[in-house]
């Protein structure tokens, strides 16, 4: 059956992109779990941000991005204050649920539309969503080095379960 | 106009995914350029691989992945031997061109089909392609820490030009 419409071919479907992201988010959650609590907001290499600060950025950016994509309303939570690991994991799980609930509400055509995220970043929605996912992978890669430098084995990158 | 076919909605189109990847690849190329040549295959933190080894993995995996996706033939180049930066950049540019030439030959339906990459990794093609891109972002994030630890400012993560 031919396509017969202007509907673009999918390299990645909306469901596929959500599953991809949540697979990465499971790794990042395991990173937070694996990180020594007393080093989470103190350990750093080369003057870079601590993994706790990076994880708080990742944690707050995700649901805010999807909510903005759905509603056009952008909240920018800049709270990177140190907090217990248990609280971070609780906030992480809330974010996971929020993303799962909001994502199916993204109108299908929205992915290829141009929008301005957080009042600042203008681009095609799919690029902006990929940016948030890449930002997580990028900073988590940073966290892998921090963790190894502390003598702790990071979670497997290939395990998305 | 309704879709009216079984064609899945695109969160990311084939052209969009290629542009996204090549944007990341431009950052990785800048990382290789920025890296002190005498540290490329020697500097390491926490017993992890050198950035030179990681960059060679990224460099060889990309075109092999796309070629395999198009042809079903998988080559696995495991050469991670130290080499001059100029040679790496030359190989990098060859890989860029190969990816650009091969990518449009991926049959559109292939992205949602299951395949076995490199004779080992079975999954949906789009997930396997995203894996190669994520692997690059992940290891490059590692490289950012190495570079900062050497006192060198890495290229901007947000600049995909």
C-alpha cells in the first residue's frame, strides 16, 4: 500500500522515541543509585559541575520539556541544591511518571513543527526533544568518568532494561 | 488530510536523524581537533579507554553501521591503534562522506524492521542506529572530562554547525 499522503516516513516513531528515552532514563537512575552519596554534590574533575547538579538538571528538564511541548507553557526549574539521594530518586520516579503521562498527549504533527522551548530555544520539536535526551547521555557520560575515578563500576551502558 | 495508511507517524524522519547525527559528528570532530596530540592515546581517568581509542571506535562504527543497514553486510573494524591526529581527521571526513552517501539508500521501511547488526545485536533498526549515535555522545561526554582535566576547553555541546 502506497503512502499516498504528505505524512513523512518515520525513522523513529513517537512511541519509539519515548521508549528510547525511558531506556536511557533507567540507566541514569542507576547512576544516581550507584553514586556515593557523600560525593554526589562535591566530587568534580576539571572544574566541571558535580554529578548531583547535572542529575538535577536532567531530572527537571525532562518533564518540563514534554509539558511545554504539549501545553506551550514552559517552566524552568533551576534548583540544583544538594539533597539526599533518596529524595533525588523519588523526584526521578515522579518525573518518569509525568513524562509517560504527558508524552502521548503530544499531537503527532507537533514533532515536525517549529517551536520555542523555555522561551529561548527555537527549533523543530523533534530536534529539541532529541537535544534533551542527548544532554542526558552527554552529562551521564561525564558522570561515568567521575564514578570510575571514585573506584565505582558504573551501570552497563547497553542495558536499557 | 488523514493519514489513511499503516504508515507510522514520524517523531524523527530519516533526513532528520541523519542531520541530527552529522551535527553530533561535527562536535566529535572538533573534539579530536581540540585534543592535545600527545595525550590522545595516553591520557585516561579511572582506568577507562583513551579518547583516541574511543574516537576510533566511533569513527569505524558509523559507516559500518549504515553500510550494514543498507546491504546486510557487516564489517567490524577493531583497529584502535594510535595514529596521528591528521590521519584521524582524514579518516573522519571519509566516514562523513560515506555516511552521507549510504544513508539515503536505507529503504524507508527498514527503520522499523528488526535486523541483527554486526552479527550480534538484534533489534529494531531505528534503535540500533540510535544506539550508535548515543554511543558517540556517551563516549564524547567522557572525552569532555578528559579534556577539561588537561586544562583544555572542549567545543560547545549545543553548537551543531
